């Protein structure tokens, strides 16, 4: 008896296997398998919505594991600078990783946007939002934090809307677990701008978020009252919206 496998199911099964293989390669040796990140991003371009969701979630898990405990700064030194082979290899890896990560975060931003939900589908949009929330909590010190915060704050514009409760829960955890203070300060600035834009008519759970902020006395280092440590300038579209 011959069993016929549905082409779609077979495609999804093959994608799962390939995603798992690529993720394992990157996790085992990120520097030597950096090209596997591009391969993961390529699988995301599939027209199958389930495969797209799987690819988004896999990339999130991989970046969460390989992102270092420091921000990656642009390489400003001369290419002819006399550095060791190991340093040059590390810089090349970090540059490739940050380019891929930036593209990934930009895609999460696009997918999470309300105007794109109908086009990409609610399930994919929710997956993108969940990935952004996961990364914000896992690597709040890393590059493009501002973009992740804006994604998480986005559903709070519509009380009770899609991902509203998850956005609230994510920001609560961010405030409670913040050992540095900068991520919380940045989130507060974005939240207060949103509240002002809504003419202060917001759900009480948004206001209650501020109760979860840690006191300045809890932080080991002194914070700044007049600036936020930003790496990227806010997109004009977001500033115009506020």
C-alpha cells in the first residue's frame, strides 16, 4: 500500500528539518557558520505561512543564543589597521551578525504594524510580535533595542487589541528585571509620548506599568536625567506619529 503525502505537509516537514539543521550549526559555532543565518532568512521567504512562522521563531531563538553580552559598535578604524587574524575574524563575524539581526528586527517591525496585519495574516503578525517581546526581555542591552520597544508598545495604542496583554506583561517584566536603568528609561519615554498622543485617555493597566519601575536607589551606577543612551535615531515616521 502506497501512502501519498500532501505536498504542503511534506514542504513544512522538510522546512522544519532544515531549520533545525541550520540552527544547530549556528549554535555550535557561530563564527564559522555565520552564513547559516542568511540561509535561515532565506527560508523565511517561503510563500507558506506556517514555514514563515517557523522561520521567524527559529531566527529569534538563534539570535537569542548567539547575541553577546555587549553592544556591537560600528568599526571606525582603518581597514589597514594591524590587528590579529582572530580579531579580524571576530570583527567580520560581528559585522555580518549585526547586519542580519538589523534586517530581522526591521522585518519584525513591518510584520507587527497594524496596517500589515491583513496582508501578512494575524498568525504571522502575532508570531513577529512574540519574537520582538522575547528578544527585548532576553537581550535588552543589545543593538536596536529602541525598535523592539516600539513594537511592544505598538498594540497599547488600541486598548484590548491584538497582543495588548502580552505587551503589558512584557513591559512589566522589563521594568522588574532591568539592572541597568537605560532600557526602562527609554521605554518610559516612548510610553509617555504615546499617552500624550492619546490625550491621556488610556487603559489603567498602562498607567499601572509605572508602578513596576525600580527605584533609582536600586541601581549601582548613577543614571542621567537628561539623556538616553541611543545608538540609532528614531525613524521619522514614528516621530511624526507621536
